[in-house]
């Protein structure tokens, strides 16, 4: 069931409770979930649902276009449009007075409540300029499969993948080219499966595009802060890969030395004394990661700062170019990296709510070349948080935030 009342916020709360109940019921069950059965429970409308949706009153009008395609694909989309419970839509000249535009690929089939859900969101917030919903796919036999649950507005992700969703409604004042520049405050993500897209269309999608941002001229100095204690072998591998495996031209290494006594590590750290691009900061007392990072940043000179664990090794020589390019964007706060375990599997690809509890690492233990959930690891994208094992930030933002919390993030 998709809807029980006209209140989208209330529905979202009920959906969360029901999904939480489903999760608890499935806890310990590692088998696959049958998507057809899942749809029957969570997506398909009951007669009561249809009555509720049909009773919604909305003046929102849609101009709908359908791309060229095989006649049977165009017909399938047309049938789903005719089945819409929101009837204020039109094509061609009849849609000239519409304020909202929906461009559909031939073959995409809309959920009967799709346009009604969009209209409801628009009526609730007149400032919206873009609305999109989740979708699934139609396999070769026409059966729903492989749902794509989308994040809230994530313009870098969507621009890199070349699409937002199978169902996107944009205000007539917004062109397709302008969508990526919209602020999240005027974009609404409806977390419901509102369309089904044939797998043949997905298979024909263009490859993802990695967007590169300029580092500036001259490129700003980057201070890489490495808290460490003993573990000379790890530290040596980290420093060697950082120096030899990074092509970025202006890097300062800041070692925060927590009472190192191991001979190999001591020799490495003492050897940095005459290096003009290195700083060693002594740290004494109980281990406190936040305090060590704060001391290191305070002793650094870079316009950009990277916190780096001493057990990491650089595997891509352009990593700092990527970091600096992203950090130069005013809308970016911190930047993280795809981190791999020693066996080549993923350790960190962003931190997400609800993964393994309150927060967790997405895609953990998958192969390092895995494209990720619906190809999201193939492009730069926004996440809820990144690990401090490899974290980039501008000094200006670091200073404004006051560094790390030494009491609660020790």
C-alpha cells in the first residue's frame, strides 16, 4: 500500500514504522527479498488507497512528453498515463498552460499515484522547482525488479550518472540544464517507488562521467596531518607512498608524534628535522585523536588540511588534486576518499545513516572495483559523513568550527 491518507509527512512516519517492523521481522534472514511480494505490500494500491488519492484536490497541471521509441514502449507509457489518478496532465499544445513538466522515456510506466504524489508535494510547498521519486525496473519479461532507492538531492551524483530518476517533474521555469544547479531547498525527493523503467533503457545508459574541479593557480599548499606512535613499518610505508605517489606540487607533512620510542619509527621522525616541507609536533599524555589532530593543524601552514591515518598508503597519484578541487567549491564542507583494506576490498566509501545501526560504512567489504549501489561509487557524490582516517577540509572552515571536539571525540 502506498498511501493511506492525504498527509505525505504522516505517511512517511507510518512507512518508517512499518519498514522498521519489517527489518525486525527479517533480522537474521540473509536470503533475498522477493521484489514482487515487496511491491504487493508496500507499493501496490488497495481500493481504499485509490479512493483516497482520487479524492485529493489539486490544481497542479503537468505537461507530459514521451520520448521516441518502439511503438509498444510508447504505448506502455501511454497506458500508465491514462491510469493516473491525477487527471490534470496533457501533451502537446493542450499543455501550454501547465506549470510543471514531466519528460518520460518511452517504456517507463508510472505508478497510478505518481502524478498525484508530485502534485501533493507541490501544493504543500509552492517554492519547489523539482520533484523526483524512487523507481524500479522492468525485467525482460516485464516484471518489476531491482528497485532504485534514491538519496535526497545529490547533484554531483546525479550529474555524474547523467540522470536523476525515471520520474522527474520540473517547474516550467527550470530547464534540464539548470537542474544540477538547484538548491536542495527547492527540491523534493519522494521516497516512494513511483515509476518502473525497462532494463533495456538502463543497459543503454551512457557511462558515468567523473567531473574534475580545478585546483587553482597557483595551487594552494596542503598540510597532511598524520598522528602516530611507534609502528615504524606502517609510518614508513605511509610517508613513502605520500611523497612518491602524490603528484600534487605543494604538500607539507605534519607528524604528530605521540611519545614514539620504537627505533625504526624514531629514526623516521627524527630524519624529518631538516626537511623544509615537514613539521614534527610532540604530543604527550593519554591518547586523544582529536587533540592530536588539533595540535597538528595548529602547527601547519597549509590553506587546505588533510587528516591521514599512519596506516594508509596512496594508490592514486591524483588524489590530492581531487581533494583540493572539491574543497575549492564553496558548497563543499569536507572531502573523503574511497579506502580499501589490504585485501583490496572496500573499507570506507562514505558513512550513511542506518547502516549496521545508527551510522555505518556503505559498501564495506565489497570488491574495490565494485561500482556500488546503482553505480554511485563511479562518481564523486555527497554522503552524510566521511571517516577521519582520510579527511580533507579548508583551514578557514576548520578554524570556524574550532577543530575537533577533544572531549567527545577523543
